[in-house]
C-alpha cells in the first residue's frame, strides 16, 4: 500500500505538476506538447492525396500509438487526482474523482480520445473523425499558461462578450432588413429575402467584403457605406474586450508570482504585507544565463539585485564567494551612492529580481523599516556590498 501511495504521488508530480517540478516532469510536458502538434500535422497531411495514400499505414500506426498514449495519460490523471487533496488517503475518493472527470481540462482530454475509440468499434469511415482529432490541439491549454489565461479571460468577460454578440446580431438583422427593401427589386436573387440579405450584412459588418453581393441602387450604396463605418466600430468591441482582459490577466498573474517571490526573499520576510505589495510593483524579473557579467567593480551602482534561483559568483581582490537563492547584492553601494566593489558573474542560470536605484531610494525614504532591515542584514555579514543566506557559515 505504501509503495502504491509513493508511485501515485510520483506519477502525479510528473503529469500534473510537470514543468513546475523536476526534470522528468518538464520532459513529460515537452513530449506531450510535441505529440499533440505532430497529431495535428498528421491530420492535415492525411488530406494531401499523394502523401495520404503513400503513408496511410504509417499514419494509422501513429494514430494508434498516439491514441494509446493519450488514453494512458487520461487514466493516470484520474488515478492520481486525489493527490490534489491535503489528505489523499481520506474517504470520498469516488466523489472527488467524479468531480475531477467533469472538470474543463479533463473534458477536453476525453473529447480528444473518445470519438476515435467509440466509432472504431462500429466500422465507420474514420475520415470524418479528423475534426475530433483536431480538438487535441486544445490539450495544449494544459501546458500553456497563456492559453489558460485566455480561457479565463473569456470566462471572466462572458457577459460583456454576450452583450456585444447580441448587438452585432441585432445590427446584422437590422441592416439586412433595410437592404432587403432597398435592393429586392434590383437584385431579387441576392436580396430576395431577409435571410438572403444577411449574407451581405455579415460580410460587410465584419469588414471582410467578399464582393460577391453588392448593392447597385443609389440608396443601397449610401446605406451600405454607413453600415461599413458602423461595422468597423461594432466588431472592434469584442476584440478590445478580449485584448484588455488578456493584458489584465497576464499582469495580474505576473504580479501574483512576483509578490510570492518577494515575500519569500529573506531580506523582505516578515515585512508588512502593504510594503511587500509596494516592493513587488517596483521589481522587474530578469533571467541571466551562466557566465553573464551582471555588474563589475567600479561600475556605478544603479540597481539592487535579488537572487530567486541559481547562483552568482562575487569576485574581488580578496577572493570569490558564491551567492545563492535568497541572497542580494548592490544595496550597500546604492545606500552609499557609490560604485560596485566587486565583479558579479552568473555561475549557474539565475532568475533575478531587479530594483532600480530611484525606486530603491524612494522605498528607503518612505519605509524606514526596510532601511533598518538592510542595515541589520549588513551588520550580521562582514562582507561588503552583499547579503547571503546559503553560503558557508553565514546564515541570515
């Protein structure tokens, strides 16, 4: 039983935590993304006559292998989903799994595999299932934060989007009705009824303008020009709503992540939540590759650097030392308004939080507690111009 619990937890970390976990999890995510994209490409290539005929067996084998992998993944997600709970071995597993199966992402996973499996047993021509196989592309939402954020935007802005849809449909109905009365005599085939005229209305309002149906009467052309102008504004509404909501969602997600990083930095640990909030707004994230020179001795100090992950090598005439997660440097030089006293080179790929000099001095002026915290940190460390948490005997 203990071995089963350990295996279930291990698989859960791989397929659910994924890129946020260990190397195997990141490799699994990369493999699934590539497999999904290859499936979409295979569906498209099968429709190309010569390719589809020549490699029909290869496409079939690839579909069988892909379907098997997706099915196993789906079953493993159902088996391991109880690990989401604080106590995975508590009662109520069946109810929890039932709710999990009907979650949006699991429904997408089911649609990606179920039609092919079900209809295969009935001997149907599987070519019409290509449409369902294209839905596997939506599985990327599980591995792409951007696609997930876009889904949240549609959900959050659903009322506004529905309202704009009603406005657009109403305008289309109105314009097709007016054009029906203006053009029905001159063009009975194209504008002989309101439903027929709606094709022109949608093509014009969306600014596509196929040109297959156009007004020929004077009043029809005048009204058509007015509808064109209105269409530009009306059909820009949903685009603006989605773009604005997506930008806000990305900024909100980035801020939450940045806030969490700041709160866990030892220098800021325990500070007032409002102060952490203020600091998080002013920090920007930076990823530095191994070997990059971040700051050099004698350079004017204009930034404070905090190490979120990775390590940075500090080197001066007295030797070198490695700064790891939670360490910071540049604060003392900023406070003294002088230059860096050492060279700082990335030892292993590092994620840094950077605070500009102007923001740093603004925070010190308005929040004395932060200045006291920095002074206290340097009082514990004999080294000049940096603080550290995981280096040798020094522990802050």
